[in-house]
C-alpha cells in the first residue's frame, strides 16, 4: 500500500451532479462531502486496476473525520444522542426498535470534522470525555470558502456576453503543511502533480509515511465493550448507496439525514455520458445494531475484519458500487465501528 497527501494548489470545486449552465444558473456552491469518485478518476489514469483503501481530509498531520450525526448542538452546546427504546409508532412509518434522543432544546445539525484522538473516545463510548465542561468540543475545518465571479467573453467582439454573469463558491485549503486529502491506495504514483476534477485543477501529491492503521490503538477495548452490551454502531466515513445487510445482527436505529443526489460521467470509446442518479447517504451517518449471532466472539472478529476502516458498507450497483471480494475499489461505503449502550434512565 502507498499513502499520499493530495493538496490542491488552487481552489477546488466538489461539484453537484448536474452540469452548471451559466445561461440558466447564476450561482453554484461547492459541496463539502468527501466523495472518492473524482479521486479514483485521477488514480485510474495511472492504473486501471487501482483501488482506494482509505480516504479522508487531513490537516497538520491530523486525520479528520466527519462529526457523527448523533452529536449535535442543542441550545448552544454539543450533546451526544442517547439510544433508548422507542414507543409504539404513532402516525409514523418508522419501524426502528430504538431511537436517538438529545433532550430538550433547539437542535442544530453540524457539518464539522473531528480528529482521530476524539473519535477513538467516541468509538469507546466514553461520553464524559467527548465534551468539556462548557459543552464544547474541538472541531476542524481544513478549508475556507472562496467566492469567484465569472463572465463569458465573446472573443470575436472582445466584449462580455449579455446574461452570462455568474458566481461560484469554491473551497480553498488552508496554507498549512500536510493539509489536503489523505489517500491510501494500491499503486505507486511517480508524479509530483496531478489534475483534479472536471476543471482540471492542479494539485500537488506527496508520498508520506503516516498510516491510518496506527491511529486507533484501542480496538480490543471496543470489542470488549461490544461483547458486554451486545450492541454496536457503524459510522459512515464516505458516501454509500444503502446500508448492507449484516448477517447475525438486527438494525435497531439510525441517523442518516437527508440524502444527496450524485451522478458522474462515464466514457465508452470517445463518447462521454452521465451515469444513473444515486441517492447517497452522507458521511457521518450512524447505524445502530444488536447482535443476534450465537457465537458473539467469532461474530465480532468477522465484523471488524469487514467493516473496520474498510469500504464494505454498500449494496452492489453499476457503475460505482462494484464489489471486489466484498469491498468497493473506489472507497465508497468506508466505515468504522464503535461501542454503544442503551440509556436506562430515559
């Protein structure tokens, strides 16, 4: 395996699925969702058999992960949701056995990032260590927003075209060493620079010695807590099309928020055409499970083999959700596993 940091040398647009038509639209804003598909396209120019095993934002050497959706802001303070038994449904189509509660107050969802040090405490279900006495936690944002104005020029007349003024809100990564995208891949990249995205923005790519596998050292403690409670949760780190079925478990609760729609571009010979539309689950989604397998120890070991920092949480679907030995070569459906417990006092 080879580990790289890819840092855009200019602004970057993590675009919407629909094409941007300046005659019909005047504004577009970059998504902040880390979708591996554009990065897979970059690496596939080097080798058609490439696989991405892991991808994340990185800042000053810290691996950054999406803040889990069961951590929200309630009346100005961060709060971790509690897993409680649900009451019989009333005017609802939800059939989840449990629900996640956050108490009383005005609830605000967040699009922020946390480092591996905080995330490991979250996976260990150490709620008291996640949020300080002021109700806050340390979050990161490795990029800033930068708005640019564009206009179409008639080169024959050397004038601006009427009705073609538009605005675009890009991402610009902080000018800090080792800030950008961290990618773990199967191929060696000999270049110092690559082009990224449909606008072919230049990006510097640097091989590094840091490995994500060394960031989480308490897997055994997480396994012991899962064995004790018979419950666990899966945190989604990259988008997926659907939660896959996990044999020996029952899905008891989830927090997924609204999906977003994605469609990429495919090529056959010299013809390019859009793929089908996918309704993708956003990174940060949390899925809660109850173990029903008879041999719990064996089940937990197999669970970690498949879903611990592996892109296995998806349903096979052409063209992006290909399955190679149970994993996705593009790194869609990347997950990590955490312990959880039922709140008895709610």
